[in-house]
């Protein structure tokens, strides 16, 4: 694996801005970028495609769907199933509803964690990885670990705006707040690698910040510690 200094982790709940921020930080540093939420989404898609029961969850079915789907990461970090990009299929409401259940399966997490570490090992000169357990489980030795948070109302506002910008159907703010709360509870309440703030992780509340201000803040911290 690449040295600790070369890995930046950015965790946080849905709508905290971590994907946009992580992508921009990676670009500014000339580092690779890894969206691990996209990997869990692809695992959920594989389960849906195979008709695996999600409620109640057929955990063994989700694991064998993942094996059969041949999930891997392209050189640029894009997630593929059977060699084909799935980016345009993993952002819809069906996958979003299914993903927390699939992400709670320990064997699914073990397999994806392994892929994430292998990707980091070949990410030169470094990697910015975003998700829920980057600092706590996958890269606990990374020197630069951040957790982005924001109020639930602001996170819901951002998600609705993002969906509208992509021309998709967006629920109202109240409905989005309920959806985000439900997903937070599942992500933070599960036994395997729950969403939480690791020790020594720098927390940034992004509620009142533009996302480029968050990028600048992270870059300033990295500069200050190097
Ligand atoms: O960041 P996102 O909304 O695309 O993430 C999708 C889901 O994947 C989210 O509900 C939690 C899960 N996830 C996870 O359990 N661990 C990660 N490292 C990243 C995402």
C-alpha cells in the first residue's frame, strides 16, 4: 500500500458534500480519486439485477450476486460490473433504497475493502478516498483523515438540487429529510463498519460553507501538516 502521507480520507453522511469535495481535492493534489459509495451502489445493483430479496435481506444471495457480477475498478476509479461501466445505473432511487441493506453485509464489505486497498496500492502519487469507513476501517493509517458533516436540512436541500440539476425527479425537502434520516440511521446503526467519526479525525461542518471553501480548508490543513 502507498505510504500514509499519500492517502487522504473523507468520510461523512449522505449529502455532506464529500464526493464533490474529495474529487476536487484529488484534482488539486494530482491524486487519484475513489468514490467507495459507488462500489456499494454497484453491489446493490448486482443484487437487484439478480432478483435477490432485500427485505428481508438475503445476505448470502447478495454475496453470490457480487461474486458473479465481477465488480472491479478501472484505472480512473470508475466502478465496472463485468467490465462495463455502471455509473449511469447506480444513482437512481431503486439502488439508493437497496444500498444500505447490501452495505451492511460483512462479506460484501470485506470484498470491497480488499478492492479499495488494492486500488490504493497502485494509486500514484496518492489517493483521496471518500466513503463512510475510510478513516475507521479501510485506511486507518492515513495521515490526513476528514469527516464532513452538515445539518440534515442542508443535506436534503443539496440532494434535491443535485437531482434537479441532473434532470431527475426530486422529492420535496420534507420527504428528502425523511429519506436521509432513514439512511443515516441504517448506515450508523449497522454492526459492520458503521458510519462514525474515528479518533483523531478532523471534523468539518459544511452547513454554512460553499463546497469550494471546504476544499480550500482541507488543502490548507494538508499544507500545514506537511
Ligand atoms: O455516498 P453514497 O450515498 O453514494 O453511498 C451509498 C451507500 O453506500 C450509503 O448508504 C452507505 C454505503 N457506503 C458504505 O457503507 N461504506 C462506504 N465506504 C461508502 C458507502
